[in-house]
């Protein structure tokens, strides 16, 4: 695995540009991956086209391939054996039985077009029922509960992949080009400096803004210089909002951030819902 930074100066891509070069670049993007594929990317840029974005990713991947090849050369030079991951084998008889019991129900859940909560509840019920039936058939399979649930998860993954790639449809019935309905209103609260409410699908945010003076900027020491952040984002993300159980405390370090910040860490999967 490797990564590289992609910049673009005078319409020419620059790999791992210097700090001074980035000042003249309209793209600043980090791309990570393997010799075969791109795994992640993150960065910022001026407004560019989708084609230009794909070209930037491709330029970054070409640099990654060279770095991966260099790693392979070093490995061979020092005689280090290439490690291979071998997944734990699953009993084929058990796998086939789980498919018999659960596949049609999971397929129905995936293709019906359910909301997140109902989708999760029905899927959990199928897994619980499958485990119960198999344990009733053979008590020794109680020790294989995790394996049974993982097989159900693999079935769900296969059905989802087929739904998206073959039928061009996501769980809630939208195509890959469709977005959820969005509703927003500004000036929602009367006594704040500014406010807005935003709703998209099952995600909702109520936002207020407080204005300050120049003295309220925060000085941030970076690796090379000092910068001032004049916009700060505070957001409350209680554990129950994403179906988790945890202590209710004040905002964590990730919930109070200067803008721009990395990400809000939503636990939903926008690719599916």
C-alpha cells in the first residue's frame, strides 16, 4: 500500500508538490491505495469537472503503483517472503443450509424498499430465526452462532451488490443518480444571530450561528506557519442518534472543530440508503 499527494499547476498534475507549489495549485488531494486499486482519497480543490477529478485520481494511482513496485523490489532484495492472507474455511454444508433458510427472506428485505430502521429490524429477525432453527436441528451449532450470522451477512452483501450493479437500484428504491428529498428553512429560531433547519431522509440538523469579533479567532499552529480559524463548528452527536449505547457527556474533541474539518463521522451508509 502507498499514498501520494496530487496537485495541479498550469493544468499539469504535480505529484507530492512542495508547500510553495501548493499555493499555486487548484487541487490538493491525498490518494491512497494498492497497485491494483484506489482505496481512499481526501482533499480540497477549486471547482473542477468530474473528468478532471478522475484524471487527478488516475495520476495519483500511477504514482502509487510506482511506490508499490519499489516496495516489492525492496522485499525481494532482502529476501522477505510475501505474506498471504488465508481466510478461515467455512463448512460448506452449514453454508448451504443457511442459504436454504435465509437467502429468500434476505433477498425480499433487500429488494422491498424499506427504511433504515425497518430494514435493520427485519434483517436482525431473520438472523435470529436462522440461528434458532439451526440450533434446534443440531445443538452443537450453538457454538457456530457468529459463523451463521456472518454467512447471513455475506448473503446480504451479495444481494445488495446485485441490486445496485444489475438493477441500478438502492435499498430504498432510488437509482444511483437520485438523492433523498431535501427540506431546509433559514431563520428558524427568532432570538439567535442566525439559524437553519435541514432535513434529508432520516437525517435532521438544527443549526444556530453566533457572531463574534476578530478577537474570537483561534490561532492554529501548523507544521510550517500559524493560521487563524475564524469559523468554528460545534455539533452534538449523542450516541442514541446512531443507535449506539454510551455515556452522555459533553462534546468530544471531534465535535468541536475549526472549519474546514475532516468529516462529521456519520454512521450511516449513504451509498445504500
